[in-house]
C-alpha cells in the first residue's frame, strides 16, 4: 500500500512536471481500460482546468488532419504548447485513416512543445469517450495551452467525443453532403464554429450560405449573452483561413470567460456526461467479469436457453451480483 | 395491477396471434426505451426461439437493401413468412439512407406475410443493440419464419447488432475497400457467409480470391465440426446469386442443428451479450434520471467543478445512489 502510494505520487509528479513519457504511458493505460490508474487520474484532475480544449470533427475526407496541422503550426508560431488527440471511433473498414494521416504531421515530430497521439476503437475496453475523457485529464494536467481533440465522423459516438471540448468546430466540404443533411443529423446544435473546408471547390459558397441561413433560423443571432456561430471558409492544404479559424476559437474562449453562466452550464453538462461514462464503464467491467467464463450463473443461463426464464431476469441477476 | 396484468395479457395474446399492429407498436415502444413493456417482452421471450434470424451488414452502398429485397422475394416464392428489421446506427450525415431504401421494397407492401420495419439511432434511448434485441424478441414470438436484421456499416455497433443473428452475412463490393482492410476490421471473425455484391464490377473476382485466401488462413477449412465459410458473388440488381445465397443461409441453419454444441455455444454468447446490454441499459436509465435536472448531487457537482473533488468520485456517488 505504501509502495502503491509512492508509485501514484511519482506518476503524478512526472505528469505535472510535463514528462511526455509519463503522460503517453498513462494515456495508453487509459486506452486499455486499466482501472489501476484511477487514483492517479483523480489527483491529476484537481490540477487541471487550464487547457483550452478544442474539438474538431467532420466526415472522412473533409481535411481535418490537414487543418489541424495548420492550426498546430499557427499556435506554435504564437508560442503556445499544443497537444492533439486524434480519435478514430470507426473501424478501418469504413475508410478512417487517422493513423496514416498522422504521418503528415511529421514536421512537428522534433518539437517538444507539440504532442500528437492517436486513439482508436480497437483495443479500447469500455467506452471510447470515457477513455478520451481520461486522456484529456492527463493532457490538461500536463499543462498544454491548447488541446485539440480530432475525431472522424459525425455520428453519436463522435459527438460524445467532441463534447469533452469547450469549443467545437464542425468541418464540412461542399462535396460532403448538403446542408439539409447536416441539419438532419442534429449536429448544428453541437457546433460552435462551422468551417467549410476546400473552399476552392464548387458549391462552397452555397454551403456557407445554407449554413448561415440554418443558423439564422435558430434565431439566436445578435441576442446578448448568446454565442454567435461563425461560418468560415478554409483551404487547409494552403493554410488559407487558418488564422481566421484560430481567431474564432479564441473568440469562443473569450466569450466563455465573459459569460460565466454559459461556461458553467457547459461544464455541468460535460461533467454529468463524464460521470455517467465513468459509472457505465465501471458497471460494464463488472458485468464482463461476471459473464466471462462458464462458471457464473450456469443454472440461470440454462433456464434462459430452455426459455423457462428470460434475458431480462438474467440481467437483473447480473445487476444484483455486480451492479453496485 | 389487475388492469395492468390484463393489458399485458392482451398484448401478449395479440402478438402471439401475429397482429402486425400490436407487434409494430411494441417495437416502437422498445425503440423509445419504454420500460413498461418489459413484462410483455419477458413473456414473449418464452414463446420464441423458432425464427431463423439472419444478420446482413456491409459498408454503405454495397447494395444491402437491394439484396434483402431479392431475398424477401425468394423466401416469399418458397412460401415463407419473412420480417426485415433495417437498422441504421449512423447519422444521416454519414450517408445512411435506410429509410429511403425502404421505398424500394414497396413491392411487398400489400403482402401480409412480409413485415418491414426501420430502426434508427435517432430517438433510441439507451443502446440501439438492446432495442434491436427487444424487437427480435417480438418478431420471433410473432412466428415469422425468417427475420433479417439489416444494418449499414461495419463498425463495432453494427457488429453488436448483427450478432443477435445466428447466421451473419457480410456484404462487400470490389469498390468498397480491399480485402486486407476487411481483415483489419476484424469482421472476418464475425461473418458466416461472405458476399461480393456487384459481381459485374471490375476486381470482384480478385476480391473473392482474397477473401477465400484469408478464410483459408484461418485454417479451419474442412475440419469436421467446423463451419466452412462460403464466399459468394451476387448481382443484387438482377437477382443473380440470390438463390445460392439463400441456400448457404439454409446450410448454416442445418449446420447449427447438426452441431448442437456449436449452436449452444453461440446461444450462450448471444445471451450473455444480450443480458449485458439489458443490464447496462437499466443502469444508464437510472444514471440519466439521477443526472437530469439540477437537484441531484448539487454540492458534489460544485466540488468537482471547483476541482476539490473529481468526476470519478462523482461517478461512484451515482452508482451508490442508482446503480443497484
């Protein structure tokens, strides 16, 4: 126990001293669902709350990695220390190529003030979003000025992931589906900043107009105390629009500090979601333990298979034995 | 209570009498996470176990809906009653068009021995896969001979959904990524039958060969008691290959009844997964109730926001109050 405490203290100290090696190892442990790092995360959490966490998401091929690369260069030019967590919730099957994209960021490889890390579904026990939350706790405690969470896709799990951020950038291209689809997907509600990348492509102007119109339809433009959602054009490959995007990101954080009520409401929402994820992860782990192997609940299982009992009663038994 | 029991009995009787209206209503309730239908599902489960449940999945655009349409026509020609549950775990954003695709199946609209139903993520409280399991319990009790679960995509959640089926068909096209990607996605382990649709397309033969090779690499070909995974070519638009696919699906069910050990192992795995999903759903519901509104845990929440406490402790409190 004394040894264990000493290890915890050492790890915490290393992370607070900005050891990239200690941070990376903790993230790997978070990814693999290692429950042993919990006391470390609990302590690290108390040192956090300083990083500006930016979430960036959009469909595959929208140019997220290239844009993030431009943002990294921009923040570095401003003397900011920046970490990127690139999350791929999809299988390789569906065309995600986060790991390959990372190669493009090679130019920051030798910069000690840039930290780039990928997380993928494969190998993540429990919820990916929970592991992302843990990783953000580590990165926040490491004192990075800016942390970008980049995720591929715009489904529910991607939204859960970017919701850890206080500023959410939704990336789109004119080729990536029309604006009505975006509205249908319900992602308008989530985004703080909208970006139409590949601005040189045909239809980009139309896309910007459609997005502006839909945001206008939400009828919160110009109201005091309400965030005005900008719609920007970028060309990630040339860097055009990057500075404007970085400015809007800054404007978002200034807005949050000027509107503590809004900031607090967002924090409460995030925290509730985070606590739910952690709680669910713990229950999942217990249920997995109970249902692994043949020993547990053999008779009940046989009864359900014979249809003398039902899976709902089986689930009740699992909760009674392991749910609290 | 007497009234409630009477309602339960009436609903159960209607479903067992194959009332499409009663079945459809129950599936809607399952989709919306209505916990009140639980006693009905518990009773219905005991009457099930007769439908041959076939899961079909593959990337968007592979031609699933068209192929399913062909299968429906085939089974109808054989005098079989068939239900289709089309599940879209992705947001509209990512190109899913299950609802639109359903229009193509209009030719079965007036056939009382065909039941087609879509389920989408939107509006499903709790796990989609849990709701699919509930819907299958209803369809099974309704006495459909064949139930097809069709889902778009090949990520983890899609696999969770098709795993409810005893025969899993993985659909692919030569355009939909190469075979190595399929192997990487880990879906080879899940599929019982592989189909290369759009067989007329260039590269289809190569795809079939690559799939055969990878399956051969799993070194279970020809072993007694082991299922041999067929790789088929289809042209869903013309119906070419549909009969062969239906034959292989039948071969799978014959194999399972000839190998009760294999069938039982599959049932146990499915049941454990099902019970886990139900248990998780119950915990989720409780946690949601506890975290909804501002009343619950206000002091602890304030402490976590002030970083005097951490989200892990908050999660513990949620589990203590609502997890068992």
